């Protein structure tokens, strides 16, 4: 069985030169027994439109079999009007529906994920949503298409809030000058995860699988398995 990941930079496999930036799809692969292969097709900067235009979705269609899963997580690059990957709200909804319907035609199991929250706090130290519109569109599509939804926007906001405005920086690519050779001038990134952040987000995804997809959860490694 395969689990395909269709998404953007928050999930993708990073080049060595980007470390310690880590997509949640990287630690996600280690939680499964030998019957499951995770195929991470997520790629930096992709939207629902560009992911298809570049043939990445077609790769999933070509490589998948009946009974496989595809986790579909977009929004970051769809929602920014100044990006060439921008998709309107209507286009975004239609693209998600098309992905779900094509996966169903192959008798796969499509799972929709709302976009991972960015780290943004107001003056009172309360987390602020940054994907409200496109996350809601994803929820609507899941309801209309009757597919499982992992509301990662809400779940990651809750995670950051638990850490607080200052401590949550450790979940992201936040580096002081000279702290890492890949970023000699430092880095202040509130979108992309550190290794720790990616692992905790992957664990949130696994928790959703356990609660919503018991038949898939049966393939998660137990502590006794190596």
C-alpha cells in the first residue's frame, strides 16, 4: 500500500542545503510498518494549479493502485494574489474537487488537509489565523465530496498556542546569525518547520489517522516494531 503526499513546501522533502528546514512529510515516513510506502510528491511553492500543470498529480495517478491513499494539502501558494501560483477561491475549490474525483475514479482514498498554520500571534499572545478563507474552502469540499478531512489549520494553531508566542519559534526555521552554516545571516521564517516542528506536525497527522482512518492506522508501527 502507498500513501501519496500532494502538497507544498510545508510537507516536501528538503535539499541538504535547506536544513534544518524540514517538511512534515520527511519524519512521517518513519512511522509505518513494512506494508506501507510513503511517496512524497509535495514540492516547494506549488499550488493546486501548478501541481497539476507540472505533471506532479499525473505522477500520482500513474503510480497509484486501487486502495492507495492520497493526502491533498494546499492553500499556502494558492491564496497569495502576488504569486504566479495564485488560484482564485473558485479555482481552488474546483481544483480540489477534481483531485478528489480523479482519485476516487482510481478507487484510491483521497484525504483533504487544510493548510498548515503560519506562526502569527497578536499583541496579547493569541494565535491568529492566516488561512481562514482557503482552509474553509477545503472544509467545504471535504463535506461536499464526503471525504475525510484533517483540519491541520486548527490543529497547528492549537499546537503553536500551547508553546506560546516565544517558545513556538523553535517549531520553525528561526536561526540567529552564525547559528547554522546554511544560514550565516540567520533566518526568521514563520511558515517552514524546523526538524522538531515537522516531527510534531507529523504526529498530529498520525493522531488524525488513528481517529479517522482506523483501517490505515493498523499499519502504524508499534513501539515494539523496529
